[in-house]
C-alpha cells in the first residue's frame, strides 16, 4: 500500500495511531515534528499534568533546535537524545534492580553520576588483565602494547544475539585484537568500571534494555508517563533502541518515527536502516511520505533524486532552477580554489570530506604532514592522545566562543570519573573538584592567549609550554616529561599543532572544511563534496545496482553530503573516465577541469565586468561629470545598462 503524501504543513486528524514518516533531505522534518507536537497538545486529552510527550532526536544540536522551535510548548515535552532519555527515565531510577550471579548489585548505582564516552585507564586495564590473563603478559601489554589495547577496548560495544538472546561485548567494526589480549574474557572488562559507578553511553542502552526486559511491568509505568513517543532520524537507530520503542508502543504509548533510509550513515555505531524500513510490532501502523524539498534548487534535487536507491522523487518547493551542479576534475585543493573562484564575491564555500584525515589534509599546508596525525598519535601514546584530543578540540571551541563546551572537554581530558588526575598530568597532592576546574580554566586561558603562537609551533612546543605554565599556576602540577629520541618526541617535534587542530573532531563543527558526519543536519548555500575514488562515483551514477552493505553506506554518506547544498553544489573528482563524463553530462552536471578555463564562466565574467563598467559610466553621467551629451544614450539622455540574469 502506497504511503499517504503529506506536506510539512500537514496536520494529522487522528493523533492516536502509530505512524512512520519517510522524509528526504530538506523536507522540513523538524518543522513538521514541532507542528505535530502542537497538534497533539491541541487535539489530545492524554497529556496530563503528570505526563509528557517524549521527543527523541539524534544529536544535542537537533535537541536544542527543537526546543527553540517549540517555545512555550516545550514545558510539556521532554526533548532529548535516546541516551539521555533512557538514562534519566530508566537507568538512573531503576539501575539498582540489576544484579549479578551472586545477587549483588551489578553496578555501584549510588556512585553513578551521568554517562560519558568510554575511556580506558591504565589502572583498570591492568586490573582486568591481572584477573583474567597470565600475569606474565600484563607488563608487556601495559607498557609496550598499551595504545593498541586501549584502542581495541574503546571500540567494544554490547551486542545482543538475536538467536540466543545473550549479550556479549565485542567490536562492531573489524579491528584486530592485540596479541595475548584475553578476548574470551571481554564480558568481565566493563564491570571493573561499574564497581566505581562509571558507566558509558553504550552501557546506558545495555542497562535500559535489561531493566525493561527483566522487569516488564516498568514498560507500562513508562508508557503512562509518556503517552506519545516521537523519534526523529529513526534510520540511525540500533536494534536495542528499536526494541525499547516497540515495548513502549505495545504498552500504550503512541509511537511516531520519522526518517529516511537513504540518510542512514551510522552503521559503524550499530545503526540498521532496515529497522526503519521493516518496522513491525506496532499495530495499525500508518505510513506517510513528505516529498517536498524546501532546501535545494531544482537542478540539485534532480541529481539527488537520481542518486537515491529507492527512487523516491522529491519535488522542489523553492521553484528555482539554480546553477548547474559542477564536477571539478583534479586535485582536491586545486578543485576548492577553482570552485571558490566561480562564486559571487563574499560567498562561503563549505567543503565536506569523508574522514577527519581528509579534512586535516585540506587544512594543512605541509606536504610532509602525516596522513592521519591522530591515528599516528593513538598508536604512539594513548594517554597523550586522549589529553591532546580533548585539549585541541576545546581550544577550537574556545576560539568559537563556546566556552561551556570547551570547559567540559578540558575537564574530561584531564580527569577520570571520581576526580582523579589522568596521565600524562602529574600532581603531587590529592586533587579536589575545584582544583580540576582551576586546571581546566588555566589550560583554556593558555590556549586562548597563545593561540597564534601554538598555531605556528609544533605539538612539542605546545606540550612543553602547557607544562611550564601549569607548574606556575598550581604547585605540584605538571605534565610528564618527554624523552628525546622516543616515539612521542619524534612525532611531537615534527608535527605542527595546526595539523592536529585541523583534523580534530569538534562535533557540530562550524569550520568551512569538515567531515560529512559533522555536517549531518546542517545546510549551506555552497557545498563542495570530496569524492575520493572512482568506486564511490560509480555508486552515485548507478545507484540501483546491488552492492555490499559497506559500499551502499559509502553511497549514502556521499548522498547526505550532496543534500546539504542549497544553491550550488560541486563534486570534486580526482579523475574521470570518458564513460563517467558522459553519464555526468546526461544528468545535467557540468565538467570543470583544474587548469582549464571554463568558457561559460569566462563569458559570464566578461558580461559582469561590462555591466559594472556601464554602471560606473551611468553614475558618472547622473552626477553631471559627463559634459559630452552626444556620448549619452537612452530615453533620459544617460547610458542604459542591460540587466543581467
């Protein structure tokens, strides 16, 4: 049965049925979602003083946008990410119900204070290895293979076997386990942290699922509290979230999910777009589709429609044909320069690349910089990697005047849960919470005051400057010394700070060059998308050919990048075959080549110059400075200029 077509201005007459809305990029999903919440408040009597509407979105940025749009209506809506929602309403109040095999609390629930990314620490990894492995292997792993061990442990996630119903801790993506690591004992790793009340984002999903699975009566309680459950970006959900949503729907909550399978790009985090496509278990589910695109020009939309695998046809609501999409052939840095030269004066071009390493390469001017400095650093020294990752990102955020976010990042980078100083910091005393805040503030101040100096210097310069400055601010505090000739010294002395800063993930970034995942949910007037290889280009040109799931996701990632463009879209392509050039041209995409003049652009430029000169003559004539009336033209005796399109 075909879905009912909606517009972003449509209201549902019946707000008490489960629904699924498929909406492409630029469809106005957030606008419709906010409108639907107001529609519920207008039509429903199920929202009482003791209940609320739950609205789940994927990122904190999206949450803030929804809250802003709701305005006064937000007081009856709980808008949050899925992790925050489950932590606040399931994990925090009911974590004490989970017990281990001996009947003891699974977690020191009284000490739990929020959740964060998982960051392995040397002490706890050592404790786990000693309790599960050969003690003779602890020293070489901790002292020689620590970075690889930490990287592997950080990749672990709780996964549920659909056949056996058993949970196991393992990496989602293929990552090689360090030699001698007791991978058969991974399930005993996280409890080392739980004993101190330390839980991470992935633990929140795991605990919430187990609580609701082992205590099903709580589903009805939660459903009564939230009679309406709305989930945005449902194509990026994972099986645990999907099951929780189904449980609440069966218990009595009216569930509405909104998404677009073609924009599912978080498979590396366990997301399955098929959970949106094949959603079942909700009785009398009604399907809707929003086909309009409020964002892009008609020419961009035609290219986007061709790229979709499901052949959903979006229609442009701006009714503006716009400039042709352009493929720029040649090295990416030269392609960026050429694309910028075609834009109107003062226009901003946002460059989107697949990986942080690609972003770093574009931002870095050095030809000798490592391909991915963060990958190299994590393999050399994990603890200094964590330190620099948080501090460099915080420095970037401070430059953008986002001081609150910057302070949180610094605090996480210098301390563990429980206010323990994290290596490579050294402190002779026992730090208090106020000490940590003072350290965070001091480091931010150093970054802000010395930004230009850091930018021109090496990573080692930054490290040594921070160590020296900190010792003068707080007695007994410093960074561990750097031994000459060691791997970190060689890396830090040869790598510019700007190389790290250019490639560091900063979440909802505002740089003109960023990763595609960082740009998700944003839109820009002018976008250049870096297409790294011929395979990805073939996926875009032939979207309906069956390919591996990883290849399909690469295509979806590029589709998301292209769909961020409002007015002008450029595709940066290293090389083109004759067949690919023909296929691009058939889609109305113009080909530009680095180093080759564009005849159409040159002709346009000449027209602009002629027009500007004519306007100057017009102004001069009107001001009375042209005495020769025979040179004046037009009905009013002054020059006339043809208006350009």
